[in-house]
C-alpha cells in the first residue's frame, strides 16, 4: 500500500512540475513583444494603426501614410529619450522634456488630421479626447474610464 501511494505521489509531482513549466513557458511567450517591436515606452505604432483603421475606416492609402507618420513619431521620441539620457552623471537617466514630447505628438496628430475626410476628423478628435482622459486617469492613479458603448 505504501509503495502504491509513493508511486502515485511521484507521478503527481512529476505532472505538477510539467504543468508548472508549461504554464511558465506559455506566460513568457504571451508576455514577449512581437519580433521587431519594443514594448512599453513610445507606444506601439502597429496597434495604434489598427485602432485608427478600425475607428476611422482608413483607406489602404491612408493606412500607409499614417503608418509612416506613426513610425516617424516613434523614431523622434526614441531620439529624444537617447539625447536626454546623456553621458554626464548629472543628466544620466533624466526624463525627456515633456513639452518636446507633446510637440512631437501634436505634430504627428496634425499631419494625420490633414489626411482625413471630415467624418474621420470628427472621429479622430473624439478618439484623441478619450485617450487623453484615460492617460490622465492613469497618471492620477485612478482606473481608466470604460470604453464607449460599454
């Protein structure tokens, strides 16, 4: 009887170990950003393009142009972060100037707006307001408001 129980205990532990390793592998896989994309800082141009395409019904030509603008914005933001980090001990790790970052965002938004028709411009302005409200909620420590229609 003792031998039978230790046999089942060994199998149970083995099974639990396999499940744990599998779960960790899946979790790590789902947590990794897609190849060639960074996660976190600077946003995700591909995701933003998908959102804009869905919300604004962008044409293929508009998608191509917006994708270029979003990539350009990301590059400028990365350059700003790199130039802000510096090699001097007093400036090392200093955050980029928020006013400069906001100027880059506004410039990109203006260029995107120029590509849109009147209906798309209205939807884009509403989307920008929603994003701004969610960002303020996150910065204030509160939860983001529910998405429209929820």
